[in-house]
């Protein structure tokens, strides 16, 4: 029997034991009570009502305003039922529609609000209303007579809506005046909200009040002019946006309210990892997509022989940013592993990430705590020695590839008590620094690039010069060069590689995952790429919440950095360099970046595995990987140029069109391209030449399918004709008179007669 629900009112921790209890017969009943039907508290962003519950006549004891008790089980109160959706009144023009949307709205204040949560903001009850809302999305505010400034010249009048997930804009378009609904910005993508204009100043429309919304991605800032706003309306709008965009607690983000009605039909995981044919991976459960055991079995890692699973980190007692189970070399006991972990910052000891078919491996960790005195740990030295012993090459070297510049590593050594390994203490070990800059340099480069992309007065004559000054492409080039060095050591030299930066969750994730992507064609499929992110970013402890600033109103936080965006840019560079080697397209990459900021799915809303389990992310949110594997979404993210490598596929194309199994990044600045479709998408820039190629390939594929159908029909028709001819010949033989023995030709009469008799 599951443990009962633990409810701690002071800390607001809600741990569910039996979520099916309510669905098994408990129903809401409105009893006479002074607080019945009134909002009394919050869970996430959803208001809850105080009600009585009954089950088959048995009374349920009330524990508090937020929980009830049935027997030895506790259960949380149901959320308020979502108000019925209202139809938008018909309109023939913008003015008619706006006139129909000016009815005053009524609000119902809570009689006993939870003081620890934001004050209740009920949804308006009057028209208009949005026509398309996600499951769990609630409309809270509508504001008519708003001007949405798309750019310097295009200004659209309409109605602004605020939901717990996004800002929606309803306007009319075209001669028919049909209402159009468009997302202005999702709450998770907002970095700050700025008030401009008012009684003393104004922009664009004189003294009318404006709200400027700045976003995390490379969309331009959103300018909303409140033409019909009354006193206090703008303040109310800004407060509501801030409430949903920066709730402070990650559990109040929309991902914990989003409940898509997806019916998963997971395939056998053995089939998922046994083939690169992604057509069998439709409608899968994204939370079950990555299975560590199956992934290492696919690599043919000798588990139980040279490598073993360790559960030393069970309940994250050693390292909160590592998974509870991971792979380490055979022959190092738990006691020595614990001591080796204490010698690494944040407890991130070396663990296995990937193994080449030649036996060379990629491991990852954080920096050692050597300090200015170059301290050493015999347990850490033993661990690296055991990793080296797993390599079948007798003279293999342990290459420690540190993505940091050496000056940064020295600063950590002499000022922070950390640093890097001293090769003399380790067996057959060399160390090399790869010069990837830290998060502060990356953040400054991103800010310069955003300023350049959003500037309207920049001259095209010095665009390349200003782009070069942002150093963004230089950082991309250095990361690709670091990846190329890892591939060289593994694939060409057959050495073992240990990658670590400072904490091992930023630059380490970039270099390790890019190396695996280049050397393992499975990770270049759509499903494999999702598994790669889940394995080397999500489970390996990249701090998505901190780096992306989820639920945080401090837009100047120095811990923010575009590490994940930068990595996706590197993947796009590889996609352009090797268009036949990737099953997915650039739209897929752009969607991943957007959803990482939107906070609609739970995939990227925790800093580490410990927080993910503490917040019950898997049980409370939907997975982005499930969304990508929906049948209605999957095929739109496929690359028509993709040709699987010969060694991993059963049904092969012609030899000339097969992609390479191992791809080598072209790290020269001459080969690095600026990603127009993403960074300048607010200006609708597209790579038309590349799109023309894809369109032509699609036309050719359609033609091939048409010819294949015609060929199949022709073969079927030919087979039918052959069967008809054979049937006619057989019928003619049956109708022919039998020849008696001895009658006919003297030399062959008997034989011919025998044949006819047959």
C-alpha cells in the first residue's frame, strides 16, 4: 500500500500517494457552507475551491482547506471546473468586432485567499473569448482596443488576451473580416516587461500608454499600445504578466497545468534501439524514450565485465546533478567511488557516456579539487586507471580534454581550490585545453548578437564586420574544433577521453554530446537526437532553469547563459555541412529551442535529476519528446535529404547516396554559416536557396512514389496477363483429343501420347 499524502502547510509540499483515488468514485458535492464555491487557495496557478467530498455514502474527513482524508489516505481538493468556453460574436470589420468586445467584466474576489501565494485573479466572464486554448490553459484577462506593433510600419488593432500560458491577440484580417488568433509571446519566453509612455510622455501614439515585452529568444520585443486603457488598466496588465511569467516557484509554471489528452502506445524498447527506421517510433511515451540500459547495450558496452552499473548515488546522496544509476569501470568499490567523488567539484566523478566500436570511450566529470598545492587522490587516480584498462589497445593513452582556456583553469586552481589534473600523478595521461570561453563571455556575445539582429538602422555595408565583433561565430568555431579533437582521439588514435570543464554541465555537455552525435549515426535520427539530449543534457545535470531564467524576474542574472542555444547552433552547422546524415530538419531544431523557453513541457524545467524527482516532473508534466513523436507532428520535422548509413540499416539506398557513419566537423571559419532562419526570423529572413533544394527533393520523392505505384500496377497487370495466358494454354490442352498408343509417328507416338495423357 502506498504511503498516505504528506501535507506540510508551511512549506507547501504536496506529495501524492494515490492519484487515482478521486477517479475511482469520489465526486464533488456542493454542501451548505459559507465558503462553498469560493476560491480559498492555489496549487500551481490553478485556484481551488472548498468543497465536501463523498464516496458511496461514506463521509470524508476534511484535513484542511486544501486536503481531505478518506480512510488512511489523503487527497488534494479538485481544482475549480474551467468555465464554459464562450463563442466569439460575429464581426464584419475591426470596429464592429471591437464594439462587441467592450462589455464590462465581472470578478469574484476570494474571501480567504492564501497569503503565501499571489492574490486571486479570476477569469473574466463576459465576451470576447479565445477559440483555441490548450488543455489546462485558462483565460484571465481580455483588453480591447490594443495596437500590436509588429515593426516600424505595421500596426494591428485588436483585442489582447492574457492566459496562464501566453499572450494572445485577436484581430481581423482580409476583406472578409474573419477574426484571426495569434500568439504574441508565451509567458516562459518573457524576460522583462517595460512600461512606456503615459501622462507625461509617449511614443508612437502620443500620450497613450504602452507595454514593451522583451523575450528570451531572437524574436523582436513586443510593443502593445493600450488606446482604450483606463487608469490602472496597464498596471493590472503588467502585474498579471509578471505573475505568470515570473512566479518564483517553478511548480507554478504552465507545464504543471498542461494536460494534453495524448494516448500513448509505446513500442517495444528493443525495437526502438535496434533500428534507425524512425517510422516505428510514433506515439511513444517521451518519458520512457531514453532507457540507459538499452542505449549501452546498443553500443555493445561489456556491462558486467569491464564496466558495471553503480547505485552509489541512490537518492542522490553523492551528487544531486547525476542520475541515481550510472556506469563506471569494473574493480572500483563503492567506498573508493565515494572518495573519488569527494575529490571532484559537486561530486561529479568520471562516468561513462559513450563507447566506440574500437573500445575507446568518452567519459565526463567535473574538475578535480587540486588547489594551489596540487593535491592528489589515490581513489581518483585508480578510477582513471581502471577506465584506461577497459581500452583493448595496449598502449592507449588517457586524454583529458579540458574545454576551458588554460588561464581560466589556472584561476580556478589558485583562487577557487580546484583546477586540473597533474598528468604525472596519473598513468599514461595527457591533458589538453580546448579554449572554449565561459558562460559570461557567451552571454555577452549573445547580447551583442541580439542587439545587432534587432537593430533597424544597421547598414548592410558593415554587417559582416559587426557580426564578427559579436564573436558568436568564433565561439561556434571553437566548440566545433574541440569536438573534432575528441573525434580524432577516439576514432583515429583509439585513446580514452575524459572531458571536464569547471562543474561539468555546460561546456562538457556541449563537447561530449557533439562528439557522440558525429560518431554515432543513431543520435542523428529524430528519436536518437531526443535520447541524446535526455542523456547528456537533462540527466547529466545541465541547469536549464538557471541558464534559461525560468520563473526568474532578474533578467540581468549572471547565471544565465545561452549554452543550449549555442549547442543547437553547432548541430545546425553540422546539418548544413552533412545534409544527408541527419534525419531531422532545422525546423525541428528551432522548435526545441522555442519549447525550452516556453515552459509548456516538463523536459527542460529542472536543473538536475534530484529536482526533477522532487517536483515529480515526470508524473506532473508532459514530455516534449512525446509531442515530437505524435503522428500529426513527426513527419513535418523530417529531412527529405536524409540517407541512413549502410552499416545501420536493412533497406539500403544506392551506394552513391549513403551518408557517412562518422562525420567530421569542418571547424574552419570559412565553413561556419550564420543561421539566418533562426536569428533573423522576426524579419522573415529565410534561406531561399536551401528551401528550393528541399522543395525540389520533395517533388522528386513524390515523383518516385508515383512511378513506384505505376510500376507496381504494371507488374500486377503483367502478372494477371501471364496468368490468363497460362490458364488459356491449360484449357486448350484439356480440350485436345487424347492420342492412343501406337497411333501416329512411329518414333515418338508412345511418348507424345503419354505427355498428352498427363
